[in-house]
C-alpha cells in the first residue's frame, strides 16, 4: 500500500514539474482565445514570460536591413532577423555577432525561405512572437513634417515670386522607425541598466522599469501611438500615465511625473496619442499615499513596458515587464523635438506626424 502511495505522489510531482516547465521554457501561444469558459484541459496556452535581451546594436542593424530592402524583391523583416538570432543564441544576445545577422540576411536574399532556414529551430516561433510583442508597433509607413532643408528642391513649394518658401514645413511619406525616445530632443538625461534592482518602499520588490534621470519639467514623449488607459495618482508611481498600444500587446508606463502639472493638458482617459507627442513632464512625485507629493529624491522618469498576451496578465502575479535599457538606447536615435508655448507654458512637438495605425484601429 505504501509503495502505491509513493508511486502516486511521484506521478503528481512529475505532472506539476512538467506544468512549470511548460510555463517557463515552452510558453507557446495557441489559437484559443476565450479564457473565460476554458476548462483546465483546454485552457489557452500563451506566452508566460519574456526575457528581452536584444542589444541596441542588433536592433539598429536589423532595422537598417529592413529599411534597405523595403520595396525590393525580398523584404527583410527586422523582427524575423532578431527572432532567428534569439533562437540561435537561446535569447542570450551577449553572443551577438553582426556577421550572424549578415549571413542570415544574405541567405534570405539569395532565395532561401524563412521556413527552411528555421525548420530545425525549436523556439523560433516563440522568439518571433515574443520580440514581435515588444517591437511590433515601432516600424512601418508614416507621414511626418520636415523642414524644407531636408527635402529635395524639386519637392518644395514656391512662393508667388518664384522663390522657395523655407518657412513652411513639408509632409513626407517615410518607411522606417516611427517610435520615439521617451525623452524629448535636446533635453539631457542619464541612465543605466537598473531593471530588477531592489525597491523597498511599501514592500520589498524588484524594479520593473527603467529610470531616466533628468531635470524637472523635461517633456516626456509617447514612444508609440496608442490610447490612454490609466491616468492619475498612484502611491508608488506618483502622477503616472499608462498608454496601451492599439494591438493591446504593449502597455507603456510613465511614472513620477511633475508635481502640480504632470500631464499635457489635452490628455484624459481614452485619449488617443501619436508617437512623438508630448504627454507629460518629468518630476519626482510618488512614494506617498498623499496625492501630489514629491517624495522621490532624484527627479527621473520611470519608464516601463509590460507585455500582454492575454488580458489575465494585465494585473497580478502574471505580469510580464521587460528590461528597457537597450530599447531606450535604440530609441535615442529618434527623439521628438519640442517647443514651449510661452503663454500656456505647455510643450508641443515641432514636427507633426500621421500614423496610419491610428486610422486603422479607429475604424
């Protein structure tokens, strides 16, 4: 009888271990979407964890290959390039070599299919979905205003006397990076990789974001187009904003905003924002249950990125926050220029943008 009990206990232990390994090592999504009616046997399987270890150098190279091949016979998708290397390195980009990406890109351009080149990579589909969740809204077609000096003379409008009108801005259609750094252009900041460090206010926990130290009042920028999902006071984050991407996979969290004037006056819950818009101002609020309190020693923006593969992950123990240090380094190549309205004291972007994704999801 005792042997039978031991056998049953071992079997249960193996089943539990297998379940944990599935969640941590092989978190592949399924086609099932209804989480409310699923039973334990047919519950949908979705990604439970992402370690985003991609370097800014790898992102820059993948982006350049993508842009250079746009509208060519073989268009290289930057997420495919990064997912291939993720599968090759087991997600560890300390092994990154630019030649590995060049070799893979060359094979694709020479006619070899993505399916053939990745057929023996067990986790390629995982990395493709995981990296796609992080980067999926950052590259594509868009229209943006530029100064005439950046436009070929043949495209400039002419004034009545036949001279180029250099006071007007010109709209250009572009393909490429349409996401922005969270800190406005020409405003200084310092940062380091602080993801996962210890925090003790309220209770001991990990730091699930990236801090950018700067001056109070520095304009904070929307990284990606989306809508305001949360706005207001939180005792940990102070005045904070939560902006959700239109595909709902990314939740951008901006915290410790300025006392008394934390947000751009146009914003409220549900507001649509464009990538590059001014959304708020850097400050040092938070660490207090009393609203509108400065209790952070050093002014900084806490910038966080949460991935959401299923709405059950939005809040609670199943949240997925990724390290944004390398991502912010990558985005620093595209910083939104701003100008201050001396009457309202509000900052606005200098060069406006039209993001097609806004119209797509609005419809």
